C-alpha cells in the first residue's frame, strides 16, 4: 500500500509538473501570438504606408509630366506668338518702306510740278 501511495504521489507530482509546464507553454504561445499579431499589424501599416507612398509617387510623376507638357506647350505658343509678332513687324516695316518711297516719289513729283509751274509762270 505504501508502494502504491508512492507511485500515486510520483504520478501526482509528475502531473503537477506537466500541468505547470503546459501552463508556461500556453503563456509563451499567447505571448508569441500577441507579438506576431503586433508585428503583422506593423507590417500591414508599413505595407499600407508603402502603398500610399507609391500612390503619391505616381501622382507626383503624373503632375510633373503634366507640368512639363504645359511648359513645352507654353514655350511653343510663346515661340509661335513671337514669330507671328516678328512677321507682323516685318509687314509693317515693308508697308512703311513702301509709304516712304511713295512719299519721296510724291515729293519729287511735286517738286517737278512746282518747277514746271514756275517755268510756265515765267
């Protein structure tokens, strides 16, 4: 009977030890699970942040491209307008030149007529 009681006591002690070890393992698993969940959440936030950064990068690249296109278009428009203004200035210069020649011719004709009138008066 004493031998049986010793076996029961040994088994009880082993069960208590196994129960304590199971309890420690349970807490360890819970801690690891919490840590992994925290890490997963941090990774998810990081992933979301990276997605947001990528979206911002794409939006920035699109805005930069549009700004470049607008600058190129503005430069082309200003060049075209400058060319048009030069062409108009050249046309005005040609008209002025013709008018100057016509005025000089008219003054010469007037001088000839005045001389003819003076000669006729004599």
